[in-house]
């Protein structure tokens, strides 16, 4: 579990938006996060969905991609 917490903290510190948080705020976020495994062909989040979660990927065996929302409009 400690390896996962370190990975999460590194990912937050590498994120242009989140790296400006106070260290105490970053630690609170890290403390609330936990590892989850998804099976083959799982849809984690779709483009265009309203989300309230932060995802940090540790490993991917296979392909990872974004399926575009066919109703979205490029500006």
C-alpha cells in the first residue's frame, strides 16, 4: 500500500493543476485514495462525463485509449 501512496503523491506533484496545493492538502488527498483494479475491457470514465474522482494509473497491461464522445464539438 505504501508504494501506491508514493505513486499517488508523485502523480499529484507532477500535475500542473494540483501541484500548487499546500503539502497538507496533498497529503489529505493521498490519504483518501486507494488502489482499484479494473478488468479487461472496463470503461473507467467516458469523455464528456462529469467526474468527481481523480485517477492515477500505476500499470497497464494491454491497450489504454480514449473513445471520443460523438456528440462533442471541437472548437
